């Protein structure tokens, strides 16, 4: 039985676990601190019907 190889294997496993934990922690930190993006401004809705100031559309006037 070789004690040196199992000790190296344990060290390698610990390093892999530490790297994975650091990556997972960094990803969680990035998600938690990310500013939410504002939605794109909506286009102006179409104007329906006549305006309230007394004006009327030009195509409605028929002579």
C-alpha cells in the first residue's frame, strides 16, 4: 500500500472541491449583486377616438 499516492489523491480532491465551491460562491454572489435590467420602454399607444379639445380628424370632414 502506498501512503504517498493516497495523500496526493486526497489533496487533489480537496483542491477540486475548493475550486468548485469558489466557483459556485462566485456565481451566487454575481447573481445576488447583479442589478436588474429595466424593461425596454413601451411604444406610445395608438390614440383612439377624437381628442377632447374639440379638434376632429381631417378625413372625417366631408363636403
